[in-house]
C-alpha cells in the first residue's frame, strides 16, 4: 500500500523528507543498540548488539553519503582540529581515570578477601528463622 502510493505518483512524503526521517531513525537505533551493548552482561548478547550497532552505523553512513551527494543533506561546518584534539584528550583522560579507578577497586577487593581479621559468615542451621 505504501509503496503503491509512492510509485503511483501519490505524495506520501517528499523523498528528501522520507530519507531524513530514515536517517534520524538509524541514528536513534544505533544509540539504542549502543546502550544495549553496554548494558549486556552476556558475551554473546553483547557481541550481537555490537554487530547490530556496527551494521546500523554503516547503513547510516551510506545513507548520509547518498543524501549529501544528491544535495539532500548538508553537513555541519567543519570543526577546528584544535577543538577535536581537545575533545580527544579529554576523553582519553576520562578513560585513564576510569581504568585507574577499576584497577584500584580490584586491588582493594582482592586484599579484603584475604584479610585475616574479616569475620566469615557461619550458617545458622539451628535457627528456625534461618532460610
């Protein structure tokens, strides 16, 4: 029905508007897949969402290039290299801090589990309220 209205000359949407809508949907979908990837604890599921993210980004890039070549979409102005470098440096610093934090927490956790004065939980099977 939808394809008939387009091919028969019926104007459901202008082609450019339709493509912009699809492009926006691909952007949204890649964000959702990225979120699903970062929240997946199962390696198989994480890999699947990572592949879906990459496929969606590839499609989004192809559609963007097609639209740009046909003067349907104009890219934003170019960023200054200095600004891009600043953003990269900031992201790298944040990543280093996160890695350092994780490493510190892993070191602390391993030292807690070996501490001699940490009381161990003893099961209380004689207690009728114990489950």
